C-alpha cells in the first residue's frame, strides 16, 4: 500500500473540493490571454516583503501578491541560473537537456571530488521546442527582454527559439543578442531594470491588438549589486533587521520592485490587465549574502533555500485576489500552463515534464502528479549558509545529488556515497540518503532517513524509477585525483 498516494490541492478556504479535470479546449481562441513572465535573477524566497523580510521592502510585489495567488512552495527546477532557465523554457527537467550548471559541472577542489561529474551542456539546443515556439505557432507575438544565458557553444539565440524580438541591456544601450556576463548600469538605471521594463512596455503597446507572450528576464539582483543612489541612501538610513541588514542588497531589490510597478501600471494604462496572465518568480534561491531562514542553504544547493522561490500568479477573473496555494509547483509547469491558458495543443512529439496549473488557478482543484524532481550530477564550489557538513568543510555548495519532493516529504540522494559506499545495502551507515518532513521541518534540520525507513524506501524507489524514465545520466566513475583528508590516502577506497 502506498504511504504517499494522496494528491495535494490548493486551500484558499476550508472547504472540500471536488476534483475537476480542466478541458483545455474550453479556452476559446478569442479569449486567449496575454502572458507576461517576469523572471528575477537570484531573488530568494525570503527576499520579499510579503514573505516576511524584516528589512527588504517590495511594495509592488506585495501589491501583486494581494491581487493574485501566492504559491508558498513554488520551485525552480535547478539551483542556479542556466539550468533553471533551460528547464523553464523547454518545460523539461535537466536529464532531458543536460544543462546542469553555469559553464561546468566540474567546479571546485578536484582532490575533494570523489566522482567524475557528468559533463555539462552549455546552452539549450535548437532541438528543444520552447514555450515561445509553441505560442508563436498559435499566433502569439513573442518578445524576450533581458538575460538569456543559454547561447553557449551548445545553445541557440532567443530569435532562433521562438522569440520574434529579443532585447538585452544593462541600461547603457542594447547588448548583442545572447550576451553573457553580469554588468552594472548607469546610476539611474541599475542593472538595466528600467530600460528592460520600458522595452517590455513598448512591446505591450505595439502588440496590444493580438495575444502576446512577454518574457522579461531581469539581471537583478545578481551580482554586481547596484541601486539608485537615493534608494541606497534610504536603506543605509534604515534600522537593520535581525535577519536582513545588507543595504545594497535591499536597495537593488527595491529598484527591481519599482520596475515591476511600472509594468503593472502600463498594463492598467493600456486596459490589458484583465486579459493578462502574469507570473512573477525567480531562477534560483538567494545568494550567501542573504539568509533564507527558516529555509536551509542558498543558490547552488538543493536544500530549500537554493530552489524555493517567490512565485505569484495573477489572472483577473481566474485567480482569486489574495489567495494562497500550498501545493508544490515548479517552473517546468509554466510551459503546459501557458499552453492551456492559450487553448493550444502540445507541439507534436514534445515531452513536457510539468503539469498545467490551471486546476489550481481556476477552480481550487488538484494536480494529478505525485512528485517533483531535481537532478544535479556535478560539483559547485563556494559553500552555502547551513549547508551539508561535508560540503562546508570541503568548500562546495553541492555535490552530485538527485532530489524528490512527494507529499510532505523530501529525499536527497547523494551519488558519491550511493555509488562508492555500498548503495541501498549500506544505507544505514553510508549517509547516501537524507529525508525530511517539510511540513514539520521546512528548515531540513532533522534527517529521518533511518527512523522512517518505509517512507524513505518509497521515495527512493520513485526517484530511481524517475532516473530510468528520463534516462538520467549518473556519475559513477571514481575520480583518480581524489584525496581523502580523513585517511591521508589518495584515491577512492
């Protein structure tokens, strides 16, 4: 008998809800909404006012939260920038596109890597149909504004993957399409937040007579942090909070929030608000400059602080203002959600790993899936706040790991211990598996893998089955350069 066979539902009010399957064909072409996705960079779950930050202020995001539905367990499909964006745009988990990290999966002290990591693919290949391509094929105007981060040697440019137009800037003129790197802008336009927002608003105005999809991918609040001088002065004069007190971090976030306000006002001005599905979220958790407590960890790791994000959906007439949903959702869900909202069919042959969120948005309904997943088969350096003890000691954010979140439970499978220290047969001693009850322990402080063996084994079996179904590449070859500090010997045992 399955321990975790139930399906979660959104709870806006305390009522029993009958499951209703959404018929996508009920969305008529004439009613197709505009779709706007605002994607922040490195903005953590705790870095916004409505999530309870004691120092950072985000009045426009707070306003948006009151106008739409807040997902308290909204996730990125990867712990850092490029793979999260690849997952978002393709609608696929990392095993299908092999973008696992920024640049390389081999980052950190080689003598402390027990396995040879799975190679990283640098960029999202043209063979992966994107959200933009799917919507463009059904008559949507498509525009990309801001960071792309997927045009490496294995990738393609935005206009090669479904966007009619693409514009990027740090606030000092247009950048070459697909440009990489993180820059500051002029003092009046930090990180280019206002220029990018203005270009998105011009796109709304130009395309207002047809349905449009706008992907506004800000560079803020990624380093180098930058803010308008008057904004920085505001926070330098503010009493520090207990959890947050970095004036520049707060100021950069405040200016990003101000740009969101400009965009919301423009939709109102053009009378587009009522027919626009708007999503705000972030690509990964906050950096080590910002504690995400009660969540553990930061960007680059697969504890909650590295992957749980601010996640707001506003669709007037569909989402209930001021509502909240505790069902776990993930950015790969946005591809099928946007298709369903547009009344569009899935492209022929396209595999989608997410599930449409329309049942949650429209009718306070339920999702059919039982779990969501992550897979990172490599190494990232620079330890996070309250990370894994071994990683902190040896200077890593993450080692090779796969994760499953099912019901209220979350299991981490660490591949070094699994592959080299006996796997399932020696789970009692090899520390390959961590299990947490996120309902009671959202901070992932109490590992119950040994005290809840039935739940552990169920999630582990589900995760291994997912590996097989997605043909996930697993690191398995011992690294000959590894040096065990504990024994002073060289190589893996």
